[in-house]
């Protein structure tokens, strides 16, 4: 499987209310050969046609339990090859029961090429969550052993690398937070590959998008195999269950739910320590941050490419189309105005001998131009009125402070003068009292 160079993909959410019953068009695209039958109608321990189950997997009460006990593992693979020649949609309905916490186990969904590596080489290799550690294709991993807690990781491999549980997170091209453990309510994983939308590969969880990108190209007219594997830890009895699997030969209505919100994403934090004071500060790490003072050309390219991925994830392709249409409409209007202008010039030059129809056309154009002139004058008057109002408002605010300043200056002179008058009055009164006493004596 050949993939273009892929940097971390961005994520976005798609959240909306959708009818729980598939529409007729979706039902017509359902491929019963590559899908699960009605599991509730199957007798216990029955293996559905075209499917191969392995290890500890068992069918019980309408669901496949891949890990029925502690230190167990299971798998289920489609026996038939998928010949990819057009858009497809794959839906898995699953859940995790009986445990919540960090675990070395996990659940994986696989879409593998059956051309470069043989089926036996990939399916009998069970070193990576009971799935192949060397594979050619796409792995969707759901686990709670990574650096960001319970989450979904998407991993690509072209068959040249052997992966293990420790390297898997560094090899993932995108991830999103997903609280899946010990939930009685099943979740639905939907993987869509839309050839008609510039090879858009999209993963949705419960109608919310985890990632989407156009940088992954699945080779057409090639054979693929797909399935699911799981294992749990020796310390817990986490039960991974598959309740439904539907394969559609095309794009279904739920795959086209518009992106509105983002599925919860991990936030990377960094600690900043002041070298002088030793004070610590925890801040969110920016995508522009670098561990090096100077960025190499390759590092700069990676950051630019990541921003490009975020733009793609926000589905601005439709906006670009609308902008192109608007520009085309603008150009067409300019052409029409040029024709009108040339027609008007011709009529103005041919003032003599005009027909009644031409006179009406000329009057219409003159009326149009007069309206345009009147509108221009009205806008000019409005602009003058706005400027005058602005100047008056500024003048009004500037005059009031001057009066306040003058009053303040007067008070500065009056207060000392009043104090002096009070002192003189006091001493004059005292002198009169002394004179009266002297006369009496």
C-alpha cells in the first residue's frame, strides 16, 4: 500500500441529530457478504458465514466477546477479499465492559492490503494487540495505556516497520480522546473513504469526527482484508465486545454529517522555570513551540504542513468553491457593465435620428446614471454629517474640562484668601478685647 508522506492530522467534530434508522439509499448500499448477519438470530457458538474467529472469541447474546476473561485475546476477520474500486464505508459497533483504568490491553480495527504482504503473514502475526506488528495498511487502536489516557490512535505502516506497544503511539499520525471503558452503551466507529471528495479518509465515533485527511491514498483496484483484534491485561477482565459490523459500497448519509464541534483532543502542557527566581509556570504548548532555538527547513515545513491539515479538517473546500463562484459572478457582472457602458456611449453619440425605442433606452440609462449620481451625493452628505457630528462631540467633551480647570484655579486662590481673612478677623477681635480690658483698668 502506497501512502503519501503524512504529518499529524488534525481533528474536528461533527455533531448532529441523525435518524437512527438508515434511509433506503443506505440500505441499498449495504454489502451483506462483507457485513455481520443479525447476531441475535444466530445460535450460541455459531460462526457467521464468511467470517473467521480466533483464540478466545465467543458469540453470546448477540455479540462477539473477544476477551471473555482475564489475560484473554480474540479476533474476527473477514474471509473474503475486499476489492477496492470505489468509495466505501465501514461501521463497527463495540463496547468495553467490566474494567476502567490503565491497562496494557486494547481493541484494534484493521484495514490491510492483501497485495504486498500475504494474508497468512499478517493474520498469523499476533504481537500487536493480538494483531500483526508488521502490516501494510491502517490500524485504529482504542486503548488506555498511552500518554494521554483513554484514546483512539490511527497508525499507518507500509510493511517495512515492526511495531510494538511501546512504539505505537509515536507512530500514530493522529489521536483523539475517547472515554470508552466500562460503558453499557455501545459506540459506533465509522471509517469512510470518499474518492469523489478528493480521497477524503474520515473516522467518526458516534457521529463525531476523530480525524479526516486527504493525505492518505488507498490504492484502487487492489485487494484488502479487514477485521478486529483485542487483548486484555492479566490483571483485569476487561471485556471487548463487537455487536455489529456493516460494510457499505459507497458513502452513507451519516458519513456526510457536517463538522460542527471537535471531539475532545489532548492538550499538551509545558513547564516554564524562571532561571533567576526559580518560579514555575504551567502553560499550554503551542504548535509553534520548538525544542530548538532555530528551526530547520524541515521543522518549519512540518509546522506549515500541520496547519494545512487543520485547514483541511475544517472543511473549507466548500468555501473555496463558493469563493471561486463569487469571483466568476463578479467577472460576469463586470462584462455586463462594460456592455452597458459601450451601449450608452453609442446612444449618446447618436443623438440625431434615434427611434422611439432608442429614445426609451437612452432615458432609461440616463435615469439610471442620475440615480447613481444622487446616491453618490447622498453618501457624500451623510459622510459630511458624520464628520460634523464627530467634531461637535469632540468639542463638547473638550469644553467641559476647560471649565473644570478654570473653577479649580479660582478655588486655589480663594481658599488661601479666605484663610487670611479669617485670621485677620480673629486678631482684630482679640485686639478689641485687649483695648476694652485696658480701659476698664
